[in-house]
C-alpha cells in the first residue's frame, strides 16, 4: 500500500514500526448516554448534556452532510457503520479525539505504533482555477485541444509506474495523535446492527481509553480477522 510507505517515510520516527494502518471514513455512530446515534443531544437531557456534547454536536452535523453527499439514490442498505464511539458521557476522550480528527478530514487512516495512535490523511491540493474564456484554448483552437486529449489518452494507456522510476508518494498530514499511555487496551467487540444494514452483526476492533470511553473501528464479519488486529495492537504478531 502506497499510503503505508508514505506514512513510514514522512511520519514515523526513527525505528518506529507501524503495527497496523486502517483506512476509515469518519461517519461513526454514537453509543453514549444523552446522545442519539449521530452525536446530537437527546431531548429531555437538559443543558448539562448539551454543554457536555461539545465537538460531538459538530460531528453529528458532519455525519448528516456526509449522508447527503454520499447518497447515490440507490439501495439505502449498507454493510455496516465504519465505527462506533462509546463512553459514560459526552465529555470523554474517545469523542474528543474523534471530533478533533473529523473537524479536519473525513477520510484517512488510523495508524498504531508502539508509542501512539494517530489519525493521518493524504493532503489533497486545492483544485487549480479553470482557464478563463479567451485564454490559450481560444488561441490555439480546437485542434490543439484534440491533440492534448490524444496525448493524455496515450499517457493513460501506459503502465501506472515505469520500471526503475520511484513511485510518487502523497503528502501525509497528521490530524490527531494519542499517546499510548492514554489507551487502556484493545479487544474484539461484536455489535448488533439495525435493519438499515445488510448484515445483522459485525465485529469491531475496540480501542479503550483510560477514562472508560472507547472507539470501535475496522468492522468485519469475521471475528478471527478482528482478533488478529488485537494481537497486532499488542505486538503479538
């Protein structure tokens, strides 16, 4: 995976191994008293719950935006949520770290090393502005445009990477980093899912924080696959 190579070269410290790298969109469900599954305060929980939710409210709003943008008009059923957040209250470490990462980039990787858990994402440069009317396209005419398209087609038909040429790596940005001393442990946790999902249950890697909250990532139908991630997290693989 090119992303792992980029992370190793640009982000890891000297001699710091990557235990695992898990791609994950940040559209997690909430399992926290006083919040609905999108992270919004439930009615009747009073001002304390509203104050406590903090970044979780923002996370809930972003989840709604993602749901609208990702709707292709097809089947509403999905395999399973990409992750869950749980804790004794809205003011907890799992929600705080998730909200901090989600505020910057909704797509990226969770990366675990012996020293830290981080949320990293490739940097996506801003799109270049389109050429205004009357610029080079008009000066060179349709013939030049056709020639450019033909050249593009030829280039696209070549192998993705030429032999002996270094593979270009994306620029990696760090959006959140958590000291391993703030993590209490890892385990495999099974979730019962709602009717909107194509499977009734899924296994998650649960990352437990020392304050009793947890973040669940990397859903899988196979329990053994998630237990393998647990072993990798603990340095046993």
